[in-house]
C-alpha cells in the first residue's frame, strides 16, 4: 500500500534528479561553448556520460 507521503517523496526525488541533470548539462554546454576551453579534453568524459545514459536506458550492451 502506497501512502501519499511516499508518492510525494518519489516526486521530490524526480525533481532533484531533473535539477541535477539540467545543471550538469548547462555546465557542460558553458564549458564547451567557451572558445578558450580545451574541448579535446572533454570528449572522453562526454563519451562516458553517453554510454552510462545508454546503459541506464537499456539501449547499450
């Protein structure tokens, strides 16, 4: 049996996760948009992030 408190906590967890993802993507875009940033250094990190996301979604082996 699920109480309304448990449903609210789940909603709060989604909200926190959404804010974290949007903040991370915003920071990544800001760094990559900076012309003085060594972009080549970030491609391995971006590749790892993409593979983690694909594994979470069940789209990667």
